C-alpha cells in the first residue's frame, strides 16, 4: 500500500492510495469514500443492479459484525468474503462495527470487545478477531479496538483504559498478523481512540504512529458523539501527530457538510454509509455540488439556498425522521404525490432517467420493496458524484466554490 499526495489545499489532501488488492493492482482516489456493504452486499441491491451504476467507489467497506456469525462458512470457502459475494475485483476494508448501527455500551473488557450481529452479541478476543479476519481475507482492516467511550460523561479513567486496551490489542494483532498466511497481502490500520480528551487523543496517536501500521482509523468522532467544534479541534491535533505518507480513515462521519470540514482537517477516507441511512428514511439526496462560474450561477445558488431552507423546515416534522438532514428530501410527503419531475434534474442514474418523484412517493407509501432499490441507486450515484466533484474542486482550486454550493451559501470561486 502506497499513498501518493499530489496536492495540499488548506489542509485537504488530494492523492491516490495504490497497491491494493491481490497483486496490488487496485487504487483509490483521495479524498474518497468506500462502498458500504453488509455481508459484502450493498443493501437493497443485487450485484447486477449495482453494476448499472457507472462509477462506483473503488473500495468497499465490510463491517465484521455483519459476517462474524458466518465464520465457519468463510473458513470452508477459503477464498475470502469478497469473492464469496462477487466483489472480488473491489479492494475490501474490514471494520469492526457497522457505522449505520448503534452499538450498546458497557460490554468490553480487558480481553474482549463485543460486536452485535443479526444473531446477537458476539465477544471477540484478539485471537478470535484475527481468525475472523483470516477467514474474511480483506485487503486491509482495522485492529481490534475498545471504542466504547462515545457516551456523554464518560470518565477520564474509562477513556484512558480505552486507549491502553486499544494499543495492547494492536500489538497482539500485529503479532498474529505476521503469522497468518491468509493475511500475507493484507494491511492493518491502527485505531486512534481517546474520547473527547485531547491529552489521551494525542497519546493514542503518537503511540499508534510508532507501530508498523499501514494507516490509521480515527474512531469516536461520530456526529452524535461530540460537538462539531470539539470534533474539529481533536481531529486537527491528531492528524498533526500522524505521518503524512499514511492514509487516515474517519469512522462514523458521512454528512456532506461534515465530510467537507473533515477533508480540510486532513482526512482521506470515509465509510460511505450515508446513502444507506438516507434510503432507509425514504429520502433522496438532492444537494447541489455543481460549481458554475457563469453569470446565471448567482441566481441558481439563491434558488438552492431557498430549497435548502425549505428542506430543513420539512425535516423537523415526523418523529421517525429526526435524523433527516437538509441534503435530502422526504419522498413520503404528500406534496410529491403529483410531482412528475425526476429526483434531481440532470442526474444520470437509472432512477432519475426512468422514474418520477410521484412514482417513488407511491412506492414508499405502499411499502413496495422497489422503493429501496431505486432510492439506493440514486443516493449512491449522487453521493459518488459529490466525492468526484470534491476531488475536481481540489484539483482546480475551486474548493471554496464547492463548499458554497453544498452548504447553500453563495461564495466566489
């Protein structure tokens, strides 16, 4: 695995992560996101349906929690989870927890970390964790970590224990990693913990950077875990302690405005689960990331601000959509019953090219499974287009203009 940085823009890192996959033939453009999967399958989509999308993320995310109960099956298959599920041409990153699912707290010990699968809680020792990784055979994966410090009011003692446990787990994982033949071509990322305590974050970053890891996972910065200002302060402090030539993957962050902010703080990779959450809410992404520099752009941006404000107002209504953001529209709403426009004008995804908002509204209110399929196709395409636009903006020097579009504010490029 090799990180090549082409450009630094106000802290943002534009580059490419190469040397992934069997033989090192795959690469991922940075900043980038991973394709969110469960059991190596994208929720709502079959492999054939998924391939209708022109541009997919170059790497995929597999939460270990989604395959842990299938360890025996994968060990019998002997060729890894990606090939088993038909994703063998996509570099696979194996994380510990599912970023789209809340995990109960209070179940980790000095020897074990708990994950939750469809069958319930599974306790993982380092030995079992590494045996699972050997069965999954990812291209890269995170070390076992005690990240159970995200609740408000977590004590300093508990946070320190989390950091020490995670470093101890990393040392054990590294020892077993080098002994496992199945992981000979895999890369291991060290996990940085420390909760909301700056001193512990720095200690975790410095000690993890001393280990022979290929990259870093920044854990515990989830939107629900801490205030945004504190999140940014801690990420800045942590990234300053990390070597420039190794990638940084941030867990639990996916909202477009947060992605832009964290990219400026030096984050390279995101988990790509946000389109799935939007789909589960019966919503469609429709924020603007097309940067224009013509005389009409000001009027277009003003219209975008008005629509964003309307969406923010709408998102306060139903209790089951409390997490809805201003970057999406709730197609269950009655106003879309007679709306015969595509989800997003100009979008080239299958859904927008063949169906209208009114049809998606009908599918949602009648609880048809096709609604999830069409929404997932659109949301993946829209989110992927956002990351492509982000990289183009960094390359061309128009990052501020892109931020203005995405955040709904008019700014000069």
